[in-house]
C-alpha cells in the first residue's frame, strides 16, 4: 500500500492539473485557448495550474507570435510523461484493490 | 480520496485524451447514404453501357462522358452529405468542426488519396486503364487506415477491407466494376449501419 501511495504524485493532486497532462501526453502540443476550451476553465485558473506544472518541469511553455497575436504553446516534457504514467498506473492499482 | 474519486479521475483522463486527439462526430448515416449513391450511380452506368450499341465501354464518345459525369455526381453528393451530416452531429456533440483534430484527420486521410488520385490520372494518360478500380480501392483503403488514428478507430477495419478488395480487384481486372460496387457501395452501407447502431442511436 505504501509503495503505491509513493507513486501518487502530489503535483497531479488536482483535477485540472491531471486534465492538462492528459491532453499533453497524447498531443504534440496544445495552445492556451485549446486547453482552456477542453477543460472548460478560466484564463486565470489555467495560468496558475500550468505554472505549477511548469515549476516541477512536467510541462514546457513556448511563447511566440503568430502574426501580431501572442500564442502560448504547452508541451509535456519527458519527465512529465513518465511521472504521469506512473501516477495513472498507481491509480489503476488502487482501484483494483 | 476514496476509490470513487480515483475512478472519476481515470474516466476524466480517458475522456480528455480522446476529445483532444480524436474527432468523434463522424456520422454513420453519411456512410449509408454514400454507399447508396454509389450503388445507384453504378447501376445507372451499367444500364448506360449495356444499352449502348456496342455493349461495352470505350473511352471516347458520349457514353463515356456520361459515365464520368455520373461518377462526379456520386462523389460530390457523397462528400456533400458527409460534410452536412458530420457538421450537424458535431454541433449536437458540442464539438468544433474545424479544429486541430479535424485538420489532422483530413491531412492524414487525404495524403494517400491525393497521391493515388494523381497517380491514377497519370497512368490513365498513358492509356493503361485496367487497374483503375483496383487503385481507387487501394488508395482509399490506405487513406482510411491512416486517418483512423485520429477518429473513431473502427474505420480502420473499413480501410483494411477496401485494401483487400483493391488487391483482389488487381488480380481480376475484368471484375473491376463489381469490386468497385462492393467496395464503394455495399461496404459503405454495411459499415454505415454498424456505426449508426453503435454511436448515433443513443
């Protein structure tokens, strides 16, 4: 039991962060607007949760301009993908018990 | 957290993965209709050719142009119906019709089809007509298999079926017409019904 709980990652201990990671592991990248719409959350909410994931280096943020519009793209890092996988496996194990 | 919450997490994860990477509003009904158009179009072409003076198709003359027009009408009607019904279904599902998932779907679907289409035009220009039906089926099947990663995975099986039909058609070029009817007509209807029962009727 203790082993499994070690793999439950604190950084994912929130539905929105888990949501951001779910989208980024199956897509090459997602931009701010896409994430916001898929998750159905506000700008501020997304900004703060993505910042938390960026801080632990689970996602990478790229800011650029498309024409004159600023565009922010989010990518999952290798570390983020690995940790996410461990987290999901731990969730599944807990459910099987 | 209780296990109910964990289960909710897992469901939410799966749901977001699918919604962000796959376009799920393909309409089964449009498959049934496309197949029906193809069968009607083929029946008309068959009637035209067998009632002509020669009883077989040659490449110049009125009948050939009518058959081409027939084929064009079937394609336009099928694509039009698919766009109309899919847009309607996407609206009902609250899914966007034109976003990253549809763009990816179209690019992957159209790459083999456009390459194949151009190839068919090239060999037609070199007076090699025998394999046209086989090539159409083959490239269409490849397009479907390629696109299946970005939409309902089931269209993969339609793709494999079209590829098999295309290859069989290449072995029996004389039966090209019947393979074409089977692949573009009957298979679309069967597959459309399966999709309709599985996804639309809820």
